[in-house]
C-alpha cells in the first residue's frame, strides 16, 4: 500500500468496533459515555493512521484535562454539599464511627459545660517492638499516668492489647513522636468537662458508652442524646456567672471556717429554674473515679439536715394562712414553755410577751412552739405537706432524696419541728418551700431545664400570706438576726437558722450547721422578678456557728455580685428621719 493510500487504511478491528451499536434501551447518559469513549479511541487511531503524532499528543492532553476537570468538579460539589447541608454540631464535637453521640451541654447563655472530644486508646503489639525495655522507659517518660505494671505486662506478652484508654490528642502526639514500632491508636468518643470542678455535682457525668450516670447527664439522658443526633446543644437553666459567684463565696467561707461541707442554691422564684447549685467540697468531673465519697456527695440533693430556725418561716406562714394568728397576735415568751416535763426556752431570751413580728425577729422558740401546738397535728402536717417538706423535692435530678420524718406528730414533736428539729430535709426541699412562700403562694417543681418545666404549680398559701412573709423576712434583715445579709439597694429579706447535730444520742454544740434562707427583692407585687438564695455551712470549726454570722454574709455577697447578671436595678429606701420632741 502506497503512502498516498494511507487514508484508506483501516485497522483490523475497526469494523468490529463500529459494529457495536448502542440500542435505544440504554440510558442517554450511558449512550453519551460510550460514544465519547468510541470517539477518543478512534481519535488515537486516526492520529496514528494519518501519521500525525502531534494530534495524538493533543488528544491525550485533552483527555487528561477532561479527567482532572471531572475529578475536581466532583470534589468541589462534595465540599459544597458538606458545607451547606451537613448539620451543625453546637460545640464542634468530632464524631467517631460507631460512637454514641451526646449533644453538648451548655448553660442558659450558651457557655459550654460538657462536650465530646476524640480521645485515643493506646495499643501495643509486642511482636513488633524492637527494644521492649527502651519502649517501657520512653513511654513512661512521655505518659506518666500509664500504669507501669500494665505496660510491662503488655510488652512482655505475645499479643496486641490495649495499654491505656482515653489519651488526649496531645498525649497521642507525644507518644507518636517516639516513633516506636508496634504502637497503634484507636479513636474513642469521650465526654469531657472543660470546667473541671465547677458545677460538677449539678452537671454529673456520662460513661464511655454514652449513657448518663449522674446529675443532669443522667436526668436528661434521652434529651441530650436526641440533641446530639440532630447536631444541637442541650441548654440547662443555670447561669455560669451565678454558679461561679456561688462557688467562689462558698469556698472562701467554708475554707476559712474549716467546715465539713457547704451548700448554696440560687433559684428563680417565678419559674422554679435553678440558676446556681453548689456543693462543697467538690471534685473534678474528668476524674470522677478519684473522688472520695465526701467529695462525690451532692449535699444539695442528698444531704439531710435539721435546719434550725429557718423552719420558723413555715410555722408562722401556716399560722397566718389558717387565720390562727395575724401580725397583731401576741404570744407569751415571758417564761419557758412547758410541754409535759419538757422545758422549751429561747436562745435569745426576751422574757416578755411578743408580737408575731417580734417572735420572728427574735427567733423565739417559745413563740413558734405555741403556734405549732395550736395548729394541731393535722393542721401542721397539712402545711408541711403542701410545702413539699414530707416528700423528695420535685426536680429532674435522680439524686433528690426523701426527708427523714418523725415517727409521731405529738405536741412535743411539733414544737421541735416549729424551730427546725425532729425532721431532716435536704437543701433542695428548703429552697422549693421558700420559693412557694415568696412567689405569691405557688408551689412549683424546681428545674434544671432552661425555661423551667412550664408547670403552673399549685396554690399552697394565700397571696396575702405570701406578702406578709416577705415583709417579715425583710424586717428580719433590717432589724433582726439577718442584718449581715443586706445588700445595698436589693431589699434582701431572709431568716437565719442555727442547729446542733445529734452525736451519740445527744445534741452537741460542737457539731452544728448555720444557714440562711433569703429572697430578693422582698418588696413589690407577687409576680415581680425575684430570686431565692439558700446557704448552709456544715460543721464550721472556726468562728461562729450561728447562721446570722456565717451564712447570712455569704447570701449578702452573692446577691450583691449576681444582681447585675440578673438585670436587677438597685432601689434605695429613703433615709429614716426622726423629729425631735418639742
């Protein structure tokens, strides 16, 4: 065949390739792709047949460009889809395949309380370790917390085993930098608590399987996991700023007083939301296994105390609400009150007949005992039941404990209960009951859910009784035992409590609690914005054990510091002037 006839040359298989028709049953996209491949193949053949190698090169370059264009277009489309349509995970948690995701926990303002972060399990295959002694030494140097016995056992073994779970990304990098053979890492989705000790009892912990174990992590377990599946956060009711102030003040006074423990709660009186809850001593939530029983105990929900004179508020409220007494009622405290052979006296004896207000301001055991006896067994039981003092405090926390109640409701027992003895309740119960007394008379469940439970609650006392109780509490801060709780312009009201503990069958003055239950502002209409603060110091060993001296000042400082966060304006009462007698 001559050179001139090369245009008529057809490769042996050309006819065969042309004889592959694409039937009409094939999709248009597949037909297009087949024709494109056919075109490219024949382009190469034509280039060879025409002896035009430059054409062959251009075709090849064109094909390569097209392949890269398709690949990069696919990558760009994938990236755009991921950016636009992948759900946002509130705290930026990284998912691990097969992990049980939990939504981030935040405070009411979005501050992070708990999140998931990828950690790593360290595995060693000893058959691939060149120098086991050197590996042992280097690993212990960069990873001091690895158990020496466990590390040696794995290195001396004959199969791949985990040495230590839960390595942080920084620890993994340090181990990886050793460049030792036989080491590998497997990702683990782990719950971490960036605040460490802060709000540890309230937040609680979740286990490595993604299940809540305590605190809010357990209480809202299903909600938190549902939020995680949707890429959302779960907000608690607490305000981290309020929580920080509460913890700061409790730690300062408890440490200085050498106390066994301390408790603090701040609650919204209108909604029942808990804005702060602190139990001292505390622990690091990231090291829950290292906490002692004393540190792990949430004293707010599970600590039982005979509260002392803060109970007088409940007794007076019951007497006012039943009409048994009013603000003008006079009660004889001129001498000890005898119930059978039992003698009840006042700590601050006045030895005179007192008005109801004076009974409250002087914290008279005699006066409140008389009220309790007159209320009768059924009457007092009814009001204590209304105020939630006979049942566990209603809140989402599973740790909320039932009170320890008296065996009988005799006159003597009711007299003791009227000033906070003979019944042991939790600080959470104390807070819930105080909220009901000052918010217009509605008992509502306390809540750690932002926005509260939404439950209207039940009326337990008349609005008039609630107003009178607030007046008494305010008077007690102005002129009674609660003076040290006052905070400029916030109109704080409250009641002190001091109680000795039962030790070896006897009440021991060396083991006691000092407490203060407060409301601010105490004035204004029933539906005004107001907050309840309760503080209890357990067994202070230094200084005074009286609630007015050790707990009331804490309440005053807490109210003063958190008022700006709560948006409360300060309003100062006009100065009292006296007119000289003519």
